[in-house]
């Protein structure tokens, strides 16, 4: 009975059920991660050496595989030497949740390894700026062009085939070119974000504009609306809530280009932090930094969704 | 067969009705449709030309209420869209106060079957829309908009969004929005088609009330014959394939119109004539009114008669 109710196609859920499931969607993966990290019976393919005993190449904190550890233990036992001690552990690249959680704090408080390098908050801020400018520059051109394509068929036929072709060219492929043209600092990084966003943006917004109810345009025409007024007073306000939604999704895509963009030229921002910490095998910090990107992304999206509801009170589709 | 008494001819008019028609015909001609034709190329039929409208001629006088009826596919929507300037004709022309219609304009208001209020504007701003795009000042537009809202009895909803209104209310606002522009003629394309029967009846009475109060000529498309007779001074009957004028009927039902007249002799006679024109003549090529021999699928004993 209830199973039927929950698994009906497009079932309506109570607000309570919705929030419980929403929380679960985060709790479940974290739970699996905890199980893998804290229950020694699950996975734990290595042994963390706590006491090297008589094995001369063992060191405290060293991770060796079970076979090696057992062999050395057996050798030591047969030769009546001191036995090494150790406990099952996961590889270093899979830190436990508590370590990552700690790293969230320590990443900010640990001074950078090299003297002139930026702190984490500086790296993050740099990344956010790259995203922001990339997205703004793309939108300045992409949004108007998309709206024009969606409104005027000749412009659409002229611009869209090429845009359609260009969007299949992977943005990172332009990295070397961008460096040659724009130098090694922020220029090429912003350019990669722009290339990655712009072409999708034009097509998506053109499609959104085309979906505007033609009857609204006709109604405006019969009220004596002409040319530019039609665009200003009907087309743009009519698509605004959808345009806003598109921009939110496109901003998410811009974030996915961030890491590649920051590797171009001199590595910078959060990517620099991540590669640096990986080099020192500070994997908890690597995870923390990756999650920070996710948190910033999801956070912005939630804020923008909330603002959208305030901006467009008439838009019913946004209230779902 | 089941006509209990002999109806008078729909052509018979009482003296009052005739006098009223004479007064109407003495008024200026607002709209003059001359030899209007429309051809489409149908891509599904290998680009063959389909004649949607052929040689349509009619005139409407100032403050006339003209209904256009016809079977589906007779091109009544195409006709009204050409009058509005939303589509172009292939032949002939439309003259509005002796000036040819070349495109949409504020002199012809239109109310559509679907709801076309701008969802991002409040009711008041919707009504102000036409005034604003035609460069009436904001204060003046607002004053006039509120007046129109009062006329349609929705001043309480001035600041509501269209999504908060019922279907009937939406169409009332759409009428007010079209009228606020003070067009010479109001074109209505099955505006009450999506409404339930009760709301529709109320809207019809409402529309007649508005029409009585202001100087407006109305061209109203419907497929509901009762609606056409109840509202119209004259009914233009079209036939399908190709869309041609069959008859322009002067409705002999006296004014002011009331719902009790639905069973008056004049009303029934007119309706009988309309039905004859629209349903009877569609010959063998129209499969809509052909009943194929259908097998009995229910038990013989289990009769519903």
C-alpha cells in the first residue's frame, strides 16, 4: 500500500518525507564512508605499523600490505626476534571522515609550506574570482545573443550552426592557445571558463527564449506593441524566470571547468592548494578542499534559488 | 419529426427588430472585407495548396455584434487572425474605416481562446499594458486601467497576478486589457471556449453588458450556436473546404437579450437554420457524423433503453 504510494510515477511526497529523504541523500554516502573507514573487517587492505620490532626497514606509521607484514612476522617468529606490531588500515588516499573534518579547520590555520605561497582562504578567493569573471564575461555576450537567436530566426540560423559546432570543441584544448595569447596568469584561466560556458549558454538561452508562449507575443502585437518594445516588454520579462534558472545551472557548469582552467599557465587558486597538498600526501586536506568547492557551489545555488523565488513571485513552476 | 409546432421563418422580423437593424445599417461601416482569400501550402500533402478561405465578403457597422460560426476547418480562426493582422491574406483586402489592414495594430483589440494575460504583470499592469506601449503616461494609464477594472468588476484584484484568478476572471481582464486601448473593433476568438457552462453563461451576459455601455464593434467566433444567437446582431455562417460565406443571418431575437429567449420561437427558428447550414449539408466526405455499423458488445438482456 505505502510502497505503491511512494513509487507511483511522479509521486507527491509530504514535506516531511521530502526533507527526510533530502537529509538521507547526504547521510547515506557519509555512512558508507564511515563503515569503510572505521570497521576493520571492511576492506582495510594494509597494515599500519605501530612498532617495527626487529624488522629493520619498518617504521612507525608505515603502511605495508598484509602479505609482507605476515611474512616479516613469521620470519621474526621463526628466528625468535621481536615481533613487529600493526593494525589493519586503509590506503593513505582514503582518509577517515574525522580526519577530513579536522582538515577543514587545519587547512585554514596551517601556514603554506612555501613562504610566498597563498593561504587557503586566499586560494579559494582567487578561484571564486576566476569563476565570477569568467561567468560574467560569458553572460555579457551569451545572454543577449541567446535571446536574439531565440527571438529572430535569421540571427538563429546565422549564429547557431557555428555555435553548435564550437561547443563540441573541449574548452581545455584551447589552454595552450589561451596562454600564448593571454599570458600565464589569470587571463587564460578566465578564457577557458568563458569558452566552456559561452557556447552552451547561447544554445540553452536561445531554446528557453523559443519556448516563450507565442500567444503572449500575439496578444502584445494586437495591443499595438512594436519591434524593440516587444523584446523589452514581452520576450525578456516572459522568459526571465527560466533565464534565471538557466544561468544557475550554467554557473554550476562553470565550476566544473575551474580545475582544468587553473592548471593552465601558472597553477593557481584551489587547484594549486589541492596539487600542493597531494604532493605532501596530505590527503585529508585534499578531500577537504574538494568538498569546499562542492559546498560553495551548492551554497550559491541554494541562495540563488531562494532569491529567485523572491524575484519572480508570479512564477509557479519555481515553487516546486 | 419531433417538431411539435411549426416554427416561424428565421427571416421574419418583428417591427422593433427591423427598425433596430435599420438603425444599425444606417451607422458607418467600420470593417469592410473584400474578396478575402487565403491559401496554405501543406507540406504533409507534398506542398499542395490548400484553400482555407475563398472570396469572403462582408461588412460590419459601428456597434454591431457579429458572430462567425462554421464547422471545424472552415477557417474561422484564420479569418479573425487575418482581421487582427496576425496573418496575411493571399487575396483581397480588409478595410478598417477605409484604411487597409497591413498588420496588427491598436485599432483592433483581440481576445484569444487561451489565457494570454502576461503572467509577470499584475492585473492592473496587464490592463495598462496597451496604454503604456502606446505612450500614455503612467498616471493616466493607471487611472484608466482602474476604470476598466471597475467596469468588469475586478477592481479588488488590481494587484493580484493572473495565476491567482479563475478562468472567467482571466478572460474578463483580457477583455478589459483589449478595450483599454480603445480599439474600433474587438475581435474575439472563442474566448469562452475553455470555460465551464455556468461561467460561460455569466461571461456572455457580462460581455453584452459591456457592449451596451461602450462604443465598440465586436466580431466573435464561436462554435456554440446558442452562444452565437444569444450574442449576435448578425451571424456569419461559413462552410468548410474551402471556407466560404454561406449566409449572413440577421438574428430576429429582440433586444435586450435575456437567457429566457433561448426557448423563444425566433431563437429556435434561427438555431434550426444554423444547424441546417452547418450540420446537414456536410456530405459523405465528412466522417465526423458517420456512424459505422457497430457490433453489440454488451449483453442483449442488459439494455439501457
